[in-house]
């Protein structure tokens, strides 16, 4: 049951992340496509890291030590992801500042969620405490995926001219993330 719920949470996160990036033929690479490529590349690296972290718990090892290791991995991967997102700056679009603000808000939300994971792990005591922490980690990872998906929905709303949508379509990393080729 624990492995199934953890795997399900990771699957939800990955599906939401892949759905967030578009896929289509791309042509010339623009500065905005480069920005989109950076976003999708960061997402890809983050999800791979999360997958490795969660799989360590799926092997049946739900000890406090395994949980702490997974939480540390999630924290490190998310910190890198947040740094990467913030380092991109704003895309070169009409709504570039608003897009950057949305991405910065996502970064803040993810940092808050990592704090919840760390608190749950720190508070875990005994077998039932560890199981409760695993449940919290699972739910929090799903929330993080939802937050990412929500941010992409916001970006779509800001993108009246379709500039970001085109950029995500042009991006090799976004096409790779969505599993399609140009």
C-alpha cells in the first residue's frame, strides 16, 4: 500500500509535468524558446531526481533513515530546480515580467512544500510516525506537481499572443520532456 501510494504520487507529478509542456514542430530558436528550454530542462532534471528519491522508498525500505535520505534528496533537487528557475530571468515576451512573477511564485511554493516534507520527517517517530511521514511526503509531492501545472496554466493565461506557447513548442527540452520529437 505504501509503495503504491508513493508510486501513484510520483506518477501524478510526472504526468502533470509532461502535460505542462507543449509539443509540436519547432523552427528557429528564439530567446523566448531558449527560456522555455531552460524551464523544461530544469523540470526534466528535477523530475528525474524526484523519481530516484521516491524509488528509494518504493523498495520497501520505509525506515526513518531511508525517509530522511529521500527527504534530503527531494530538498536538494528542489533547491536546484528553484535556483535554475530563478536564474532564467524573464522571457522576452510582452508578458515576460508576469511570467517571471508566476515562476518566482512557483519557486516560493515549492520551497514551502519542501519545508512541509522536512517537518514531517523531523517529526516522525516509530513505525507509525514514519508511515505518516511517508503519506505526507506522497501528498506533498502531488501538491508540488499540481502547483507546477497551475503555474503553466497561468502562463497560458498571460500569453495572449501565443509567444510562450510557441517557445515551448520550439524547445528541444520541452519536446524531449513530452516524449515527442520535432
